[in-house]
C-alpha cells in the first residue's frame, strides 16, 4: 500500500513541474531504469595504480595528439567495419541487426 502511495505522490509532484523540470526528471528516470547506467554507477572505482610503462604510454599518446598525429575518425570507423554514415546513424540511436544500412 505504501508503494502505491509513493507512486501516486510521484505522479502528483510531476504534474506540478514546469516543462523544463519534467525533461530533467524524465532523463533522471531513464538513467535510473537503464541497467547499463545502474551497473556503471555501482561499479567499483578503478584504484589500480598506473604502472611506469602505462604512464610512459599515456605520455607518448598525449604528445602525439599535441603534435596533431591523432588517428582520423574514418580510419577508426573502418577498423570496425563502419562508415561515416553509420556513425551519424549511431548518433541518432543504436545500430541494430535490422538497421537500414
């Protein structure tokens, strides 16, 4: 019975919100009900120390980016069998097995 009252209270509170506030609440509810988001939120913090080798690799990668030597996006996409059009569609939603290519 208490759960029903809490749901009704939530509905009542939502009805009193301004449109911009509703958008924020909807986003919060989506995150709260998304199993991947919940898993990420409850995952333990990676507190493993960075090794000297890893630190050197990170510094090398950052220096490469500073020199403008990054890998072009199209090259990365091609490594995964994707095109720029696929990337644009993924921005609008996930590519599924029935996605039009």
